[in-house]
């Protein structure tokens, strides 16, 4: 079996409000709108996240994303008014933790392979 693409889903109650929140978080509009109440951001050539209106599952996702420049993302989130927490523990990389309006959690950390 060869996996060619990974999608991480983020179920939300209010799709329209969540869409605007994720535009602020990611700094751009979604790349695809496959169905009513669903949008997709292509993050890399082989990974995407999608936001979907699904009230029964809303708020139960946990997604971790490795970035090439965590400091730049932190500055961009500050500028966009996105609230986040900084998590730092000895021996582990610093992480920025963001929780959307439904309770889905996204963590961002510096990819050690990025060499930044």
C-alpha cells in the first residue's frame, strides 16, 4: 500500500464563522471547496487540512503541523489577532497551540529538518 496524500479533518458547528477563522490562522483563502460546508487548504504537495460542517464531531480534532519558520508564523498570528499559547518543555521543541471556536486544537512547531 502506498499513501499518496494525507487529509486532516477539522469538524465545526458554524462553517462560515470557522472558514473566516481559518483564513486568519492560515493567512489565505482555501484552495478547494469540494462540497457545501467544506473547504480544503493544501499545505504541502502531499498533505491538506479540511474544515467541514459536522456539529456532532465538532471540537474533537487534534492536528500538529511542522513549520520551516515558527517565529514568522508566530508573528503572523499576532498580526492577525489569532490567540495562541506557547508550550515549552525541556527537551521538546517549542510549540504554538491554537484552539478554534469549536475546540479543535492545532499545534505548530519548528521542523528540525528545516535548518532554520
